[in-house]
């Protein structure tokens, strides 16, 4: 059976992504942090890892990019876009008797409009994790979490789908040790650092793709963590890294940057909204 | 007296930045979130706001960019780079008797190496804020927070400067209603959205700066929050937006993008490491 590390604990959307990617049985290895999840894979304690890379509201999950940049020998095999559906979990029979809402700050932010409209000015208290919030369930308390979390902790859902953006979704990456692509790649993710901060260096790097009409689906800067104002760049490009024109563009980029890391070339799997 | 909104509560680095920017007396308006801080300014409840925009380790503070993009009529007047110096706060006489460490996840992450080396495998428990961590101070407990937080809550510092990166610093923005620049601007921050996701659109946008040798100090993509894979871009450019060559480049950019917002053109103030 395959050992799958994922961002836990039980009931997270990363766990839901793991079940979708591995419908057969697997050994479940939940980790409390993204760094820990990917480190377990790098150390050979797991065969694959499932981590979030981007949410449609919150943007890039920086910890995933930062870890993949420093950890050696890891490869993205697949992207999975999962719809996010937050629920109001409470033992109260109606919203009138709710006095406090607990959840992770991101979940609270994503439901802010709904909560203000239906619950008014009652306090929304941030917790370090959704699971910590669920432990606070008692009289007058509600928690924002997933359907799966409610099922796992055997708690009633009062309202489902309370996120303000109905098409809220999160992209997850399936990461493994280097190997053959699982299916025809349509997307390639890279990280690179430039020789210096000179004017136009980033523009020059992007020229290799622009002149070949290769779509830059995403571009992100991250601090080098050495000096404030020095950056690495992460880009998502349309196409297969082993086929032209992308292959040729990457070879040219390789010659012009300080360091280039191809994080993976992979297919994207999208799940319809429930 | 000026009314200054800042990311609170008391004892945060944002408060320290506020005291540095306003050495004279001011009316202190701490807010629990960045959105709330900037909204108070937009509603006229404050004369200025002080918010973090970037940390040398954690990268951009997305909430600041997202709020400035949607709130009308706000302008960045000054950037302040503040050294960050985390302390181990505890009532224990030595590290031998510490059994648990509480703090905000970012502060724990920034001291991870020091904590592992000096405290070994004892649990580091994330809290929603540094202040929540300080409320947990009791026998066997330590908290990672600022010198100022220790002073405010009258708690003893066992070790100062425990952050792994000694030159850890955070950039804050002083934001106000539109008006005259306070001093000679050296940096200009903009946000823009592109007409479509066509190949090369971002490259074309950057060309206006590259051909004029204008340094792009930073580039960040943020989700439009509508569809996953659609982005806004935020850029920091060297120079004064009201002087050539930047003035001319921005006029050209204006004509080629869907929306352009000049967040501010301002001087940067850097404080030496303590």
C-alpha cells in the first residue's frame, strides 16, 4: 500500500484531495505543517505528498513554494483543483442562539459576508486550526469547517456552502520522488533566481516565453530570506517541459539565470463544484 | 492630535512602527485586522494608517495589497523598514524548566532553529496572536514575542534576539488620504490588471519599464478572487511617479492595461538593526 503524507489533521481539504487522488487504500500520514509533509517525502518516509498550492481567494500558499525550492529531488506529478465548501457547524437548533464563531482566520475571511449578514456583530474568534475550533463546540458556539470535518467529529451542520465566493476552490499538488509523468503534461511549474537585481533582468527572463507565444499562467515573487528586496520567482507555464517550444525556452532560460529548478511538468485535474 | 490606525493590539511591531513614524503624541487606534485598519482610514475615522507590507522571511502581506486595491482614495506616503527582534519571554529562571512554547505561527517559524537547538523537542503551540500567547504565561511556559510586548505586559525576557535570521525585518507602509508627498519619493508601488490572460501580456506590460532601464524592485501576482488562474499584479518600481522616465512609462502602461492603480510614490526610511 502507498504511504501518502498530507497536510492534516483529519478533516482538512488536503485530506479530501488525498482521497480523490488515491481512491484505493493507502497508508494515511497526516502532518501538522506543509514543511513537515514535504520533508517526510524527502526523507523517504512517504511515497507521495499532497499539499495545497493555491486558493482562488487567498492566493499562493507560500510555504509550499518555499519548501519545494529548498528540498532536493521532489517533483510535482499532478494538480487537482478542489471546490471548497465551508459549513456552519453547531449544536444550536438555529442561528438565533449562536453567540460566538470560531475558525481558522482564512475560513472566517472567506465567509465574512455571510457571517455579517446572518449573525450580525457577534464575535468571530480566530483559532490556530479548524480542529482547534471544533474542540470549542459547546452551548452558543458555532464553527466554520468542511462537511468532512463535521462528519469526522460527528457534529451537526446548520448551514452548508456559506462561503461568499461560490466558486471558491483550492489547487493541490501531488508531489513525489523524480520519475515518469503520470499522464500528458499540460502545465509546467518552475522556480528561478536572477544573477542580480538589475533593471530588466526579470523582463529578459520572460522574453524566452513571450517570443514563443508560451502562456505565463502565473508569476510569483518570494523573498530570498537573505536581504529584504531580493527575490526568487516562481512561474507556471502552459505546456510540457519535454516538448518544444517550452523545452527550448527552458534551455535558454537555464543559460541566463542564476539557478533554475523545474518543480514539475504535469496534468491538471479539475473537480466540478458539488 | 493626529488619529493613527494600526494593526494592533498593543505590543505589535506595527505599533512600534507607529511610534517611530509619529514621535509626537497621537491618538492610538489599534485594530485587530489589516482590513479593519485600512477601512477605518477609508471611512475617515483615522488620519493615517500603519500596516505591514512585507517581511524579509515571510514575504508580502497579501491582506495589505488586497485592501489597497479595493478601497478607494488611499495613498502610501512612506515606507519604514523595521528590524524584527524576537524574545523568549518566560517566568522560568532558565530554559531547563520550560515545557511548552506558545506564539503566532510566523514568530515560531522565524525562531525554529534557535528553539530546536536550545529547547529540543518540547512542543511549540501556535496561537492566533502573540497577545493570546502572552495570556498563557504560567509555570513551565514560554512565549516568543517582541521586547515591547514583554514591557507592556510586564513580563521577564530570558533571551533576546532569538530569530534565526539576524537581519529579519519588516517593511511597513504609512497610508493616508490623497495629498502631497511628504518627501522626495524614491519608490513607486502600483497594481494593475491585464485585459486577458493572453501569452506575453505581462511581458508586454513590463516592457515599458525595461526599455527605460527602470528597476522593477518587486513583482507579485494576486488572485482576482473571481476565477482560479486569473491574477492582478503588484509592482514596486524605483523612482518618482511624477518624474520622467517613470512618469512616461506609467502613462504608456495606463493605455495598455485594463486597470492601473498607483498605490503611492514615497520615500523609504530604514532603521538600523538594534
